[in-house]
C-alpha cells in the first residue's frame, strides 16, 4: 500500500484558511483525489482546523496530509496544549467541531511537541483513488 504525505507550514493571519485550502486541494488533485463533493468536505475540515489553530492556538501551525488508498487524514498541530471542545453555536462561531464531526469518520486530539495535534480522518474517498505519484513526502509553505 502506497502512503503519500505532505506537510504545510501554515502562514498566520486572516488569509490562512484560504491559502491552506488551495494548497491542500492542489496536492490532493496531483494525488488523484478529484471528486468535487468529497473535496468540498475536505476544504471545510481544513478551514475549520486551520482557523481554530490560528485563532486559539499558539506558535507555529503545521498541517499534515496523509493519503493511502481511499483514506485521507488531515492533522493540524500548534503550540497550545488547550484541547478544543464543542460549544453552543452563537452568532460569532461555535460550529467548527460540529462540522468536523459531521464530515469525518472520526477526529482525535493528542499531545504533540509541547502543544497539540488535532487529527481528522476524512470519510473514505468515494472512488478508487489512482495514486499517480510514488510514495514520498513533501513539505511546503501554504
């Protein structure tokens, strides 16, 4: 089984989610994951994880993308050890973790290098992914 990985150093700022979404979608397309409905779900998960890390985390933010067969995992690490928790939605927010729960098979939080990593296992890709590139790893700035 081929496993593909990519890591993104997320820029900190209000454009972080948009920049990171575009970078992730570009990598997924190269890897053969192009179903529009499925990638729409990926963009929501990426946006929510990155937004939470930038707004509530500390230090640098790194997004990791792993893909094998029909499974894709998105994880975002930051320097804060504060574990995200669901809250009641209001006019300013509170829907992020609800969206992540709705769009993933499962999500977890783990301690990571003095901070935390939130890991989201996306629902399986609806088609057999044609992983067109050899196994490897890439690191880029989003």
